[in-house]
C-alpha cells in the first residue's frame, strides 16, 4: 500500500484560496449581471469595463461561469455584456459559445457584437469554427459553423467556405455560396458560374429542386453585382441561358442581373429574349431591367417592343413598357422614349369610338391598327393602360405630347381626364393652354368633344 503523504497547511490554504476565488469570481459576475436589470446603458458600460479589468487578473477561471451565464441568459443586453467580456479569451470553448450565439440570435446589435468578438479573437476563431465543418460532425453543428463563417467574412474564411460548396447539404452549399459572393477572389468566380449550370432533379411536387434553385439564384445575384469581372469573364452568355430556364424565379433574377451589368451585350440579350416566347412574368422583369439600364439601345428596344402586338408582346406587358419608358431620366433619351407613347395616343384618339366624328379619321390604316390594339388589350382594363401611358408622358415632360393628351380631357373615364389634366400641367401649363385654345377653334373636332374639353377646363 502506497504511503499517503500528509497535506501541508500551505497546500490546504492554497486549495481553499482557489475555491474561494472561484466562488468570488462567480459572485462578481452574477452581481454585475444583476446590475444590468437596474441601471442605464452608461452604467452597463461601466460595469463591463470594471469586470473586464477584474477578470484580466483572474486568468481563465471565469470562463466556465461566463459561458454558462451566456447560454442561460435570454436578455440581449446581458448577452451583449457577456460576449464583450468573453472576447478577451482566445480559447476554443469561448469561440464555440460566441459562434453559437452569432448563428442563432435574432438581435442585430448582438450579431454585430458577436461578430466583433470573433474578429478580435482573430484567426484562431476561424480555425476553431472551420474544424466544426468536418463531415463527421452532426449536421446541425456543421450548419452552425458555416453560418458563423458567413458572418465573419474575413479572407481566412474563403478556404473553409470553398471546401463545402459541393457539400451534400443544400443548406450548407447555399450559405457558403452566398458568403463567398462577397469576396473578390479569382477562385470563387468558377464556383458561381458552375452554380448556374446546376442540374436540378424533380421532386414529388415540382419539376425542380428548391434548394438547387436557391443556390442558382444566389449565384445569379452575386454575378450581377460583379461588373468588375466583365473584362476577363463572360458573364452575359451564362446569364442569357438562365433567362430561358423553366423556373420563373431563375429567369427573373437573370433579367435583374443583366440589368445591373448594363452593358450593350446585356441589352442585346434582354432585347432578344423579350421578343421570344417566354413567360409574361419574365418579360415584365426584362422590361424593368431595360428601363434601369437607360441607354439609347435599351430605350430603342423598349420603344420597338411597345409597338408590337400579341402574341409577341402580350397586353399585360404594355403598361410595364410604358412605365419603363416613363422612367427615362437622360435628357437626350426622353424624346425617343416618348415617341411610341405619343404615337399610340394619336392612334387611339383617331378612333370614332372615342367620341370623335367620323370625318376626323384622316388615316384609316392608323385607326385600324389602334382598333386591333384595343382588341389585344381587352383582357386588361383599358383605363389602367391609358393611365400608365399618360403618367409616363407626364414624367418625360416632352411638349410633343400635349396634342395627344388634349383629347383625353374629354375621355369618358373621369380618372383619365384627371391624369391628362395633371400631365398637361406637369409638362408645360402655358403651352398646353395655348394648344387647347387652338384645339377648340379647330373645325376638325366635333362640338360634343369641344364642349367636354371646355367642361374639363373649369377645373384647370
């Protein structure tokens, strides 16, 4: 039997001191936390500073209790307080506790503080979190790890994020791809382009896998923000292919991305697809994208599309085109944008059904074309379309539109009258009044129509 060495009084005192110290540490932490519920933010800040100074003298003994308090706390202020104190410890258990909070909290302020804490800890934080990506770990832990790396967004996180872009978990792939999109690293571009070509497998309910769709959409959005790559990488053609994908979300996001790139090649891709048989929601997205680009070629493409009829350009798309043209802000492009809208109003005003006398039809072919347009627009409220055209012309401010707007002062729809009157005021009220006076003395218009215009002028 081995002899038992007696414990010296010095060793006993040291052990007792250590025990008391741990208790004192826990008490000090608990008291500081309790004060958070009673004092203002300034007091919170002072408590955090004082406790941090104390803890710096206690070594790593406070860590277990601090982590316990962090996981037990539900108040964001308390959690913020504890994260700030824990950030001075570069230890794996601390990093894991803060990372867990970062990935699960809904508080934006707490997310920011947890992010700062991991950043202060430095590279070892990324190493510790990256180790959790190991395929042997539970899926929940791996998802947590990739979420944390996505939050940190430092260059050291690129390699671990790249390591999971082909992971079996679609959620992990999607989070990693979204995070990688914020880095300008040449290794990432091929990953994004490959995501555009993801072959989706049908599931029980739909013809595409929703996770793969989300990943593809994230890649499209990221590439749409990377115009800096255009001198070295062809982004337009891959995105053009996505415009024709069956999933409407992918096609619509591709239109938005091409609109953001805004190059002449992007305009060509959008314009060509607009004239092809694709779904109406996709065409609407294309129209809006061309409106954002606001170059001569983009405006010209919209103007040409506006003149087309079904089935090439369906009625639901016409108001979208009008609105896109009306958003043109470049002075040198406004006349070009207004031209098709003015031409359409002139054709519409020349129809006998619009309260004009039959003798006023000087161009029968134009009247027939306008009548056909109304037939194509029968599926959509005509007044809503007229309002879109009138509002667009008001925004463009071209005096050439005044003559086409005046007959609308006698429209059977009071809302159209109101929009027309507002547009004339917005374009040039003096020029509009002068043209209205000439309109009223012209022999080309019926007395019924003139009387309605005069009536409308009472509220001028």
